[in-house]
């Protein structure tokens, strides 16, 4: 039934998106071009509503029996209301944050909470009262991380789909019925929207979609991986490597440049790849590939030994830092890894003139 629901949600999203597009123009939920935007014409930006409605259809079809289903849906409704109002009226960051806190509070009250973190050698770190703020920070952080990468046609929808494939696949493997069911129907709904959001896009998902996808991915990742026996929070962090790393480098970049954390800029991952000479589609496909690579690494991380997991994590961190420095995610003046590698190269070249020829 769940896999049939994926197809039904896909079809529902394909049918609902044009309706939502007309509704977006009717209520004035449009995105106007400016110096920070890539698009050159007024675009409707309420597409996330089609994803949400299709997702609700899937929930009604599958009817996953779990104590978490109702709180998750109620929190999603709060997120959707927040996103719709922001797409129409452009809410202040504080009001948007309040909506995210309320949504996260609903699911936490419903029992979605990190009570402990599994560590290597069968150790368990009990979080106690810190479980609530950690869960709150996770949901809000991932919600905004997905929102930050929504800068090119098809980018957030495609990356979210890649993440959902990994989460749902691992949930099926681990026998987590709820996460698998919700992940699969959300995947179908997102892919249906992507038909209209692929470059050149006919509609944007807006904050309605980006916040909803971020919220759902945050909640599903908590439910799916909080009891994994090795570094329980590391697996979802790896799966969400693209949005999380982009967000972290943005925070570091603004701190180094002495700018407010909420200050917008054009130095995110997709901006840097575009500035390197890639086309719109090439940039999106490269980021898709990065997201898929992180997903594969998460699967291997969960299946390998302790030392294999540490090796995978170390290689991922090194590659991420290297790429970030090469494309200028932090800034051209902040490249310690690349400077260190160049220093090694020139030292070897001085010792052996044939190196580098």
C-alpha cells in the first residue's frame, strides 16, 4: 500500500501544483527579481502547498498507526501556515522562528525527543533535561538549512528527495514502518512538484515548501536514527551533509566578515558553483551528486565497523573542507587545508624537481 501511495502522491502533486500556481498569483504570493535572486521574472512561490496537500492525501491512504502521526501532522500544519503567510506577506524572521518553535514544540510534546545518544563500545549518553532543547535545536536547524539551499530551480526539492530516498531506504532496512511510510509518501509528493520546479521552473516552493520539507526531514531523521547503535546522531548529520555544511560555512563566513548571522549574501554553495563557471543545470546536478554521495556514505557508515566509520567520517570532513575552500564558501582568505596541501606540494617539489611535471 505504501508504494502505491508514493505513485498516488506523485500524481496528486502533479495535478495540484498548477492549481496552487494559479492560487499563488491570485493571493499575491510571488517572488520578484532582485540582486540576490537568480531568476529574471516574477514567479509564483507557493508550491510547497501542493507538496503538503499531496502528503496529506498519502497520510489518509496509508494511515500509519503511531502515536507520533497526529503530532507530526499538527506541527506540519503550523509550519505550512507560517510558510503561506511568509510567501504572501513576508513575515519577519522572529515571527517565522516563532512558528518553527511552535511546530517543534508540538512534536516534542507528542513524544518526538532525543532521550539519549548511543556511543561506541556500548556506551549510552543520557541527555536528561537537555533532550528537549537539543531536539528543538535540531528541528529548527534542519528546517532552516533546507530553506537556505532553496536558491535555484529544483535544488531544494531535488536535494530533499535524495535525502528522503536515503532515510526511507534505511528505515525499510531497519524495519521502521512509520518513518518508511511518511518518507515514501513525502518523496512522491516532492517528486511530483519537481516536474514543475525543474529548470526553467514554472513555480517555486517558497518558504511554504522549504520549511515544510525541512521540518519533516528533521522529524523523520530523529525518529529513524535516534536508536542506531553507533553515534546515533551522526548518521542523519551525514545524510543531511549538503544543507548542514552549507549552513555551517555560512555562519562561519558571516562571523569572520563580522556580519549578522541573519544577513543574506550570495556566497552559498550554489552561488559559488555558479561563479566558478557552471551553468544552472550543472550546478544543480553537481549538488544532487554531492547529496547522493553523503547518502551513500551514511549507509556505509551504518554498516561498517567502528574504525571504518571513523575513516568514512574523517574522509568526508576533509573532502568537505577542501571543496569549501576551493570554491570560496568561507572566503578566499580562509583556506587552511588548501594552504597546508600547497605547502606540502612545494616542499616535495623542492626536494624532487620532477614532482608536479
